């Protein structure tokens, strides 16, 4: 099987409550998300997707619907970070996303993988599935998770 990868970007804030350094403060990042899908090439004459695993515009549309538009310009807050949750709830119409784990890049990558896995799962009946997800917190720091790691 072949793989394809689509890259998207979004901005989000977070904090690591118990971090020994500056990451314990409220701050934000320009995240880069790389989505790698694996599957069979579609071989259907006359189909718009003929010769593709999945049209890149469809990869993007599903990622935006299920993850990017939800997290973009939001504050990703750990569910047990009650002081920050209270503060954010005091801001009218603030875009806050509650995360079940501390929002490190590792945990965010795992959460993103689990969200997107279902969005792409065998979308075309061609064995399509999310194979790998890379989440860059900065240009120099990122986490990767593959299908085998997510089980």
C-alpha cells in the first residue's frame, strides 16, 4: 500500500500546569499537523479520485471538520486545571476545548490521532486508514504517533 500526507496548520493556546519552566504559563503555538493515510489507490474510471488514495482536498476537509476548526484559535485546557478553566469561563464566548490529559504535544498528538482515526477509517472501502500523525508544537519540537502505537 502507498501513503499520502497532508499538512495543515492552526493556532492554539495551552499551559502545562506543573511544568518546571515557562510552559506552566498561559501561552500559544502555531501548530503544524501532518496526517499520513495508507490505503489502496482507487481504480475507478471516470471517478474524480481515480489514481488517488484520497483527494487531498477531502483529507483537508475531514481534518478541518473534526479537529483543526475545533482547536484553531482555542485554548486547550486540561480538565483538572480548574483555575484556568474558571478564568476562561469568565470570558464571554471564549473558545475553550477541554482536554482529558495535560495538553503536552505528546498527549495532543494522541488525542488528535484518536479523533481523526474514525474520520478516515475506510472512507472509500479501499482499506483507507490513518497511518501516522505528526504534531509540531514548534518548528523544532514535535510528537509522532502511528497506527501501531495508538492501539
